[in-house]
C-alpha cells in the first residue's frame, strides 16, 4: 500500500514537472516596448504610439493609424483610441502579442495634449503594475510620434539607452530636470508643489532637450528655457553640474566659462509681510574656471574675488528672472515654496488660513549668492 | 498545556512581531496616514503611549492568573457559558482577521504577479500550506516564524533606508496634521494598529516561562511600535497625504521605489516572496489559536484534526463573492471597531471583573 502511495505521489509530481502546458504565457507572447507616445488625434481621440527595438528596417503601422516610421532599428506602431487601455487592446490584437510595459523607459506626451491635461493618462498608467516609476516623462514640442521617430534614428543600438541622451543630460548640463513617472505622479497628486517634465524641441532631423515643461495641476502652462532650468535646479538643490558663460571681467568683449555645482544646500526662508510672501534664498555655488580668454591670472586673490562678485551678480539675475517668471508670469509653484512654508505651522488648517495659492503671485524675492572659485583647472596663469 | 506547545521567549516575540509585520503588509500604515496625514508620527507616538498603558494594565490584570488565557479567565468568572461565548467571539475575530488577510493578500498577488491565474489557485496554495503546517505541529510554525522574522525586520529597515534619497521631508509637516481634533480625537481610532494586544490575551499558556510574560510583552510591543513608526514615516515622506488616491497595498508601492545602485531595480519580488512566507506563518498561527479555542470549548483531545474544518471554513469564506468596496468596508470600518471592541472592551472588562472576583474570593 505504501509503495503504491509513494508511486502515485511521484507520478503526480512528474505530471507537473515533465509535461508542458498549452496555455502558458512565455516571453515570446509579450511585446516589450521601450516607449509610449501620446498625441491628440484630429477627431478628438488619443493617438497611442508604442516603440520597440527590432532588427528589421521595415516600418509598420497598426489599427487606424495612417502614420509610418523611417526607423532602421526600431519599430513604432500607432493607433487611435478613446483610452490608453483601449489602444493597447487594439495593438495587442494587431500584433498578436501582449504589450508589456516593464521595459518602458519613456512616456512621451505632445505639448498639445499636455496643455489639455494629462491626469487621466497618468492615472491609467500608474494603475498598471508593469510600468516602472523610473520611466521618464518627456514633453514633445511637436508630436510624440515625431519625437519617437527622430529618436529611432539617433543611432543608439542599445534599446535600454535609447532615451538616455534626453533624460540624463540634466546630470551634466542642468538644461532640464529629472522627470520620472513616480515623481511626476506625486507632483500631480500633490497639493504643495506643481509637477515638471523634460521639455524637448523637435527640429527637422533632430530632437534635443530645451528646458522644463511646467504644469499647473495637470495642465502644461508653458516651458522654461535652459538658463531658467539651471536656476530651477539651484533653487531646488538638484543641480549636479552645469557650465555657465558670462562676461570676462578682465577682458572686455571676451567670455569666461565656469563649471558650476553647489557646495552647500540652498537655504530658503519664507516670511509673510503684509500678507505677501517674502522669500529669501541663499545659494552656494562653487565653480571651476574652464576657459577665460588668452590672458588670465588666478594666482592673484583679487582676481578671484572680482570673478566671484561677477558670478554672484550673474546668478542673482538668473534666479531673479526665473523666480519672477514662475510667480508673476505663470503663477505656478514648481519649487515647492508652499511645502516649505507650511512647515512653519502646527496644523494644516492654520496654514490654509494664509491662502497661499492666492498670494503666491505677489511674492517678492531676495537672493544672496556666495560663490566660491576653487579651481582653474590645469592652469592657474597664462 | 502540553510541553510541545510551550515556546521560548525568542519564539513568542517572533510570533508577535510576525503579527505586526502582517498588519504592515496589509495596508494598516495607509489607514493611519489616510486619517491623520502629516500628523501620523505624533499620532503613532500618542496611540503608542495609550496602547502601552493599556498593555501594562492587561499584564497587571493577567498576573493573578497563572497559565491562563482569556477563555480560562472567562470560565473562572462566570462558568462555561461565558467561556463559550468568549470563545465564539474570539473565533469570529480570528476568522475575520484570517479571512481579510488571506483575501487581501491573494488579491494583491493576483493583481501584481499572477494575473493569468485564477485567484482560487492562490487561495488553495495558502490553505494547503496552513493545513499542512497545523498538521505538522505548532513548534514548526513557531520555528518558521523565528526564522522569518529577522529577514522581515531587515526588509522593513531596507525599505526605510534605501529610499532615503527620495524622501520629501516637507510631507511630515504640519507636524500635527489637519487639526488637533483629527490627530488626537479621531486619531484615537488608530489604536487598532497595535492589534498585537489581542494576542497577549491568549499567549500566556503557551509560554515556557510564564513569569517572563511582562518582559516578553513589553519587548515585542516596543519593537512592533518602532517598525510601525518606521513604515509610516517612509510612507508619509514618499506619498502625498492630501489626496484621496488609495493604493491596494501601500507597502508594495513603497518597496517598488527601492533601487540599489543603477542596476538593481524592482526588488519587490524578493520582498513579496518574504511576505508570502510571513503570511503563511501568520495564518498558520491564527488557525492554531482558533483550534486551541475550539479544543477548549469542545473538549477535543487532538486539535490538529480540527485544522481540516477550520481551513475548510476559511477557504469557504474566501470564496464568498465580495467586491473591492465590501472588502474596503470590512477592513477599514468593521475590522477596526471589532478589534478595538475586543482589545479595550470585552477583554479588559472580563479581566477587571475576574480580578475583582479573585480579590473578593481571597478575602
């Protein structure tokens, strides 16, 4: 009896171990996409585009899309639909595979669609367990499809890095911000600061980052240029490294380049004076002189002092322009001054009595810059 | 009680921590944050102190009853009828807890990882595991818990520190939350978070050294409070508290953010694996408690065989056609008030009355 029982157990286990299943979903059944594009179609629907890497040079378009791709290594499929999930379902049907978002590294939204509001689309994708919070959000000045198409032709053969040149540029230029899906979703759902995203300009043959797309609630209200982006990163303490160019104080008509970063976190203090926010910002940049014309001498301490003063004035103007642009022109708190100011209150109800959202536009700013020049790279004097 | 059911200090502390870890896995931190917002840290310290005072009272009241749990004390107080009544209430509470835990976690697994499988298979795997664990014996459940707990505690610490860079400390302010009434008045409802107190009513007879009950209770309570505080702090600093969006599992959203360097992302599957073991052990322990109560009520010689019926009932309950809205109502309202009623109502009243009876009897 015992032997029969043992044999039955072994046979039962073998059934599961040594036999295949006809309805399993394996890696071949999935279509791993590397980016999703969202555009507004002419008839009020959304145009969903998905991009994946391919060895083929042909281009295809699915569903009701009339578009085509010139990609040599990547394929783009587009479809018009009422919702993202409907679009994915149509594409699943067309491709005869299930679209999988686990490797999606970029969500591209056209400026036109972003201006109408993105919350529905972001919430839909946030509800999908496949999408990583590290997926980047990029706003395209033209259409998302066009950006995907141009990026396809960038020559990058490693699909995971296809969007790196747009998304990682902030680390060494400061010309845009880091904009991940998780952070953007938090910003949308947050009452204390507004979300931002990478803004890109699509030209005839190329695509490049060009500052920050700024939002109020879930609608894009404009974009800031590269210098404003540097100012934004300084204010929010996110500046890794950037190169700034200013007038050479020693040689008229010449320019001087500095590699800049922050040696100390930016201090922000907010006071309410006559029911108007007075925001004092102290920034601590440090710089290395990269090039300064054909005649320079940084052994002399006076020269360094003079240069530091010039940089202080330059950054002060940079920050003033940026801060008055976001407060007066756009009235959007992308820095999160509201979040900082609420920390002065014990309860949220007490804070709400200040009516911050109404008075933010009247804010005035005091900028203090304390620059330190600590290097002149390979030469101190020429 | 038989020697095979006697547990050492470390084993029993592990089991209590296991209960706490499972509460963290099942959205309890979210319910706290949802109610008290940025005031959650102050609220946890506040409810932590209140619950601790109640715990000390319970320890003091249990002191007079050696090797007795709530059922024995009920019998001492008013005979078999009260014992059976308390037994039925306790079974209902533990079955509700198991049901919520099982259905909630199975749904999370189904949604996130096994959407191609019917949820009934996931439930069956859990039920079979619980049944086997209870048939093997309580020692095996306790040892598994002791083995898992260090990893579970490390996972809480990892989830706290590895997302440190993403923390937005402004989410912690205003420190008192919406207003004083919400944090200190309505926030009193969060005392249910220290649900572990329910188990202190039942663990005394299974202690190898009952004289160390006070020490065990205080140590397990303080560690539980610390891990609750760490998890709520992580959640508070990562997620906004002013909106109405509610995740199916807030701890899962937290661990999804973990990145170890550039290359290691999406370590959530490792955590989920750990949680599966932890849920297995926890549910096995709860079913063991239910079996023990049934044994005391029905005078059964071997409660192991009761596992078949308790597991079948649990499986049957999970098959009830309950939608998300009803689960949410049971979790957030019904469950909360039943636990509060048991912890600070029935349990405490019986202990106080039994103590009065004992003092009068001595006189």
